[in-house]
């Protein structure tokens, strides 16, 4: 499914527990949902294989790179995908 989905409050609550999100924004789930741009995808990769939740977050300033999160296959925890910057 390649259409964006709304992030639920329960998902925002999970997202703010990720250390990089907590350190970068220092907001509650409700505050982050109101101030950041966020979208969820039910993602299926053509390769290398990843199927599952994909979250993309972007702050309210047009600078830097968006934060991308996926679920760890073993622990089901959200992990930040480092940007591929050359």
C-alpha cells in the first residue's frame, strides 16, 4: 500500500519514546503530532527486503533531512534509519 496513512495517537506515543526523537524534539506525543509533519506507510520494499511500518517525520523548519523510522524485525521496536548522505 503506497498511500500515506495518518499516524495514530498511540503511534505518536511510541515514536516519542525513540531516543533520537525524544532528544531532538523534547515534546509530548500530542505536541509532536501538532508541530511536526508525520506520515506512515504500510511499506513493502523491492530490495533489500523490508515489509512493515515506515514513518517519516519532518519538523516545522525547512532544513535538514526528515527522520525515517522502521520496525526492527526481531524486537518490533522503532528504529531510526540513518540518512544515506554522500
